[in-house]
């Protein structure tokens, strides 16, 4: 049974999947039996024959060179680019926590280092109906996952990072570090954002990712130490 790390973002469209791909590729390139799992993906794209052409899991699979089938990497796929709980309602295909647990355990048993990617931010609803209510944070808590936070480097990130950190702390979810995405070295605001976030949260920024990076600039042993 492998070690795990959950990757969350400070919001949606902050490049969390891109960074997750870099993380998994770093592990694979180091000769590690690495895996990937995501509970639900909405906004997928298919061709005229219904074949999957674009989604987060497919990107990570291709970028990192994973051999697994998409069905082993993600539990639920929806076409609508909406919060998973709403996409599930529209399709009358609710997310079952029992399936998430089975699929997660299967992925965990198939790899030595499993990277789990969230949907949107840490407060992302997965199901909200008259039968059950739970979100990404409940899944993370239930599976006892440590968290790595991906954040944008620019204006507004101090607020979003600090709020994410404080919410995780309130739920007693361990935080391993922060990654700044779309970072521009030498940019006075982004350099100050990094410093200020570290000072306020006491959580280290463990890596800085620039647009177009093909490798995560972090020591492999440090990266491995985040997994539990």
C-alpha cells in the first residue's frame, strides 16, 4: 500500500492539474512506481464517437507517461464545466462515497506514491442532495491525506492562500507546503507575495513553477517526504 499526497488549489483555474502533472512526472522520471487519482472531473471533452479527448486525468496520464487506464485514474466524469455536485445532479449520476473509497484504495494499492488531485479549491462540493452531503475536504479528512497547496503567484494570492491554510488547519488537515504557479523570477510583487505568505502562514513555499516548465524544481527526496 503506497504513500499519498493530496494536491489542492486556492481556487479554480490556477494550474493545479499542470503542477500535479509535474509532480507525478518527477516521481516517474526518478524510477518510482507513481500513481494518480481524482474523484471527479467535470468539463471533459469527447470526439464525435464519444472517445475522451480532454480532461485532467488524461493530461496527467500522457504528460507523466502513466500506463493506467482512465477508469483507474478517476471515478466520475461529467461533460458540464460545473462544480461536480451540480454536474452530477444534471446527469442524475450522484457521486457515491463508497465508490470513491474503493477506487482510492485500489489506486493506493497499485502504486508506491499516489498523488490525489482535488477539484477546484478545498471547499468543493461533491454531493449535496437529500441523501448525502459531502465535499473534497470531507474526502481528504476521511482518507487521512496530507495536503500540498497550489497557488497563483500574482495579485490576490496572499488572501486566498491564508484562507485556504486556515481552513485546513481548522479541519486539522496537515499541510506539507505551498507551490507558487505561474511565477516570474525577479517580479517584485510575486517575490513579496511569496515572502509574506510564508511569514503569515509559517508554511514554506517548496517550489516555484514558471509557465512552460517541463520539470518540477524540487529535490526528489524532499518531494517524497511530503507523502504519508
